[in-house]
C-alpha cells in the first residue's frame, strides 16, 4: 500500500498539509476523495476490497467499488441508510458489531483459498 505523507517536522514545528487535493469529486471535501485514495492504493495484485465504513463520506468509495468487492456499512448510520436508496456494483454486508465483520473476513478468506 502506498503512503502519502501529510506532515513533516521542520525543526520543532510540525508542518501539516492536505492529504490530497480533490478538484474533481463533488461528493467529497476539497482535502480528500476516499475513492481516489483507494484507487491509488490498489495494485495489480489486489484481488478484492472489503471496505468498512459508517459515515456519509464513505459513500463515494463504496459507489466506486467493483463487483468482486464488499462494502460493510455500519447498521443505523448514514452510509447504511444511503445505500438503501441506491444500487452499487459490490456486495453489501451490514454490521452492528465487530464479530459480524470478522465473520465476513473469514468467509472471504475461505473463498479466496
């Protein structure tokens, strides 16, 4: 996974920069498009993505997931509610506790082996 540095020490001062500059995505704030970050992190060896989120700012990357990917929105939160009203290419597995996510990960690993 690629890492984009966002801060440097300059003597005893910490200089913080924007994570990225988002000029193209209208769904995301100016400082960060999670879809862009995700796509920049993928390699040719990435077989699938399991994306876990709960907020409205997680909608953009979920919309851009592929059929072989899985979105895991937290039940009762804004991402889960928004996904009730739109169609996405990926599978959707809702969760309310960490055990559900662990089960999902184990299922995915069993399929990939």
